[in-house]
């Protein structure tokens, strides 16, 4: 009887330890925003005052939502879906933008509680150059593309991170063999819930 009690106690300790380790791998939701710079010029819009604005394949405003899972003390994975857009300043006779929907899967190594580095893959769909008014001739769809992401993140608080990232990707207009570099750097702020 004593042996069964000891075996049951050891089993309970083992199960409790396993459950404690499981709860140490938290799931967090993430939302973020930032700006990116770079890429080849896709189009130039001209204004009546003589000024102009370039639309590049890597620049713009980046928004994202997703989830992150802490696999171990020093490792985590993050999956996000985003909206990345570069638009021209408003004009009375038209405007233009380049928009796309990136889906990313990144793995991170946590150097300490405040710093981590990550790398992963970025799949971009629904990339489209869109113009209206005087810029309506700029409309073009682009093939889906896959790229690579490398980034570093600094946590100013446990639930707020500031990122510096580099992305390598190419955009090819549908029914064309001409490619445009979408390579860019970006600065983002992420909020973890």
C-alpha cells in the first residue's frame, strides 16, 4: 500500500510539474503599427502646384494583428496578418496607393527580458497599385509573393515592444515578367495582450 501511495504521489508531482511548465508557455495576442521605407519606384504622381510624390514597393504604413506563443523561456513564435499601404497625399484631382496583405510567421530568440531577435517568412497577397481621378491609369495587380524578415525588438514594458526590421521581397505585376524590389526597413510598435 505504501508503495502505491509513493508511486501515486510521484505521479501527481510529475503531472503537476508538467502542467506548471505548460502554463509557463503563454499565448498572447498582438497588435502593431509602424512605418516602412524602401523598395523600387512603382509610380510618380504629379500635382497641379508642380510637386510630385513617388509610390515605392516597400514604403508605407504597416498595421498587424496576430498571436504569439512562448515555446520555451528563450524561444517564441509569432503569426500575424497585416495591411501595408503607401498612399499619396490627398489631391483634388485624384490619388494613388499601393496596398498589400502580408501574412508573417516569425521565430524569436529572447536574449533577455528586454531584447529579442527574430527571423521568418512573409507571404504577401492582394498587392495592388490603385489610382483614381487623374491617377486612374496607375491600376495594376501583382502576383502573390514570398519574402524574408529579420528583426530586433526592444521591450519598453513587458507588453510593449519597439521593432526595427528588414524585409526582402519582390513584386511582379500580373501578366508581366518585370519585377520590382519591395525590400524595405521598418520601425514598428507592438502591443501584447
